[in-house]
C-alpha cells in the first residue's frame, strides 16, 4: 500500500500558475475575436471581396498587354 502512495501525492503546481488562463479559454477567446467580426460583417465582407476581385481583373486587363510583350 505504501509503495503506491507516491502516485497519488503529486507535486504542487508551480508558482504563478493561477494567473495564466487555461489553454482552452485562450483558444476560445482567439476564435471569438477572429470569427465574431467575420460573422457580424459577413455581407459587407462579401461585397468588399467582390470589389477587390473586380479591381484585380481591371488591373490585370491593363497589365496583360505589357506582360505579354515583355515575357513574349
């Protein structure tokens, strides 16, 4: 019985451990910070993405002749 007692008597936690948040809490807070605005501003972000794609296509149409001339 005494031989198995050491398994139950673990060392105390290191100093200052109580001040640090649990790993799951940190991940949950980070997910909320990232996903919250994405959910709330979803339609506006879709419009912004469409606008950026349009700008990319316009710039690409301007650069295409120069690119074809330079790269052959």
